[in-house]
C-alpha cells in the first residue's frame, strides 16, 4: 500500500543540499559495521547477545522469509515485542525489503492494538507468546476478524522460531535484497503517538528523517564506536526507536537492552558492561538515584543521562551530581513528529543545563508565536513551532489533519514555550494543559519543580479542576516516598510559603495517590488526572 504524505521535491532538495538528508538507510549502516567489525557485540538483551555479523545474517534471513510470505515494498509489518533482539531483527528486515515498520508498545491492549493495526492495514504482525503474564496470541485471535488485510501472525516462542530458523536463503536468491533497497525518501516508520490526548495518530518518518535525527548526537554527546549505549524505554516509542534500536548501529557501538525497567538491574548492567550513555524519561533517573544497590557498584563509566519528555526537577539534578559526580544529566525535548529537537550541551552553565530544555540540533529551527502566528521576541511565552530535517512527513490516513498542523514549513507542536536570547528552549506546558485561574496563568512546570523539592514527595503533577467562579483551580496530585509521613494540605501550603512561591500559584487542592497514570514512555497522563479530579 502507499500512504499519502506532505513530502515534496522542494523539501527533498533543500535538506539534501544542506547535508542533513544523506540518502542512507539503517541497513546500509548495518552492512558497513558487520563488514568492518563482524565479531563485535551489537546488542545484549535479557535472553542473549548477538554480534554484528550474526545480526546481519538473521536480518537477511528474516527479510527473505518475509518476501516468501508475500510482503512487498510499502507493506506494513506490525510488531508488539519487548526490548528483545527479535524486535531489532524484524525492524531491520522490514527496512531491507522496503516494508514499513509499525512497532507497538507492549502494554497496549485490544482497544489500542485493534485501532492501530486496522489503520495501518498491516500484512504481518509479530508478538511474543507471553510477556509479563499476558497472552498476546489470544488477544490477536480476538482482533483478527476485524483486520481483513492481515495475512500472517508470527509468535516469538512458537511460529516465529520456526520461521526464523528456516533457511530461506536456500529457497530465494539473496541477491533479491540488494535490488529491493528502498528510496531513502520512502516511509520506513509508522509510529503512533503515546495517546496523552485524543485518538492516537500514526506518525510517518522516512529513512532520511530518521537517520538525520541521530546524525548530530555523536558530536554533542561524545558517542564513538567504543560507547556502550543502554535503552530501557520501549523500542516502540520514538526515544527507544532512535536511541535504542538505531543509534548504536549508526555508530558501530554496542547497545544493552532492558525489557523491564528495574533500577537495581540497570546498576548491575552498567557495572557489568561499562554502559556510558542512556536516554529515558525523567522518572528513570529518579529511580536510578534511589536504587538500593547504587553504592555497591562501580558506575564510573556512565557519562550521560539524557532525560526526555518531562522537566528535570532541579533537586534531582543536584542529587545526581552528589551520588554520581561523573555523570552529566541533560534535558531534551522532542515529539514523535519531530524526534529530538533540543538537548542540553555538556559544559553549559547550570542555568542552561537545569533550567532549560536545551539548544536546537543542527538544522532544526524553533520559534514561538502569538495567537495570530506572529513571531514573539526572546523570553516571551507563546506557541512553540518547529521546522527542519527531522520533521515527520504526515499522519497516516490523516492528510488534512497533518496540513492543519503546519504554518508553511513550521509545525505547531501544541506546546507553550519561551526561547531565551541565546536560543535555549524552555517548555512551559501544553496548550491544553494551561491552568487559568480567574484570568491568571499558573506556571505548571514551575510549581511542579517546587513540589519535587519537597522531601516527602516522590512524584507530582499539577492539573486543572473546574471551578464555577474562577473557571479553573489547580490541584496537586502527588505520590509520597515510602515511609514518608502524612502530607496534609496545610503542610503543603506551609512548604510552598517557605519556598517563596507566589500565593496565586499555590494549588488549592491536594490529592495523595498511590501512583500517577503514565504512558509506556513514562510521561504522566494528565488527561486521566483531570478526568479523575474533576469527577
């Protein structure tokens, strides 16, 4: 099949001429590294390790097998797998033959999977026989009647094992693969937004946009072939996809995958493999610093922790410096639609590293505009728009929705932000996540940062609740640390007063919860909290 996109010849020519689109595919990189360092470990997961030569063999065999199943260039292959090497093999094999990868987050269930695979019109789906106690084949069996385009179900731990072991190279000519190398401007990825608001949207990226998004990282973060990367966020989220499934191969490095996040295990893996870099949502950093075995292991190899998707509380950065003095914590911002747009620069002063969401990548442009689309001066809050070579090429089967999100070359992110005179970004909140109390804007991220400094608060989110007179009031939803004393509303108000927070910014309601609802990538789902607090 073929998805309509907004990509045009003018964009292709401009980004190619500027050197951002280099007309490479991820399998081009795999072939080069496998030829240069065949015996080097490409990936470790919880079940096995694989060298680059072995990975190339498995990818090529899988690609031939997919051709035998009738998969053609442009067809969609869905796979709902944990962070296992099989995930890598399926994605690279799909790329090899010009098929489109549609990774699905493992925690998705019938409602999400049914919608996503149906919209994608997938021809093949790959699932585990079981993961964390859930029966994936049974779910697929229930959903399959509503997917007329689905032809094959492969189950890791059952039918996939036979498929992967079949010597397809004896039945089909491996030379077919070279002839099927896709055009780098073809769609290679269909990845759904994490669903914090409304209907999930199928974000489409090409080979060029995905490769371009990773190309600047080595220079800014010091990544080399000797680096050991780590990924515990699901590979089916863009963070995991770019920095777990692909970044190591683009740089000839090694990647350690975790299929279930456990901070104790991450500490052990770092000491065992000499992990140098990881990228994850901010709660993962919190968990690492609270790991009970942190002091028992040598974590001196760990140099970079890039926090994506949420502000980094200043108290957390200070704690990281105290417990892991060799670690640089960097904040970054991006979306499924535009990959990683900004990231902190190692060596920046604290006011940049801690209090901003970073500086734009080469080629990426950011601006803030007012309600009429006029660009605003530095340090003025407005709607954040992005342009550049990392941008997606459309929402699958939602072309008009795609066009509505653009103002010329500029994509409207749905975020509120400021940009300082040096070009550093500060995210202020979502345009749908602004609390306006009696006409006064409450700076949500600011209040949440202060709440994280409370010694008894483990996690916090500030959301709007309806008010008949003021329209909205602020509610603080918090999770307390184990063993913490009771936190009352009066104690919270006293704490905010001691911190010097303006009284009009104080939450007017406190809810102490056992946990906050989150997406698979660790982002707090505020729409769930708003619904719960407003009911």
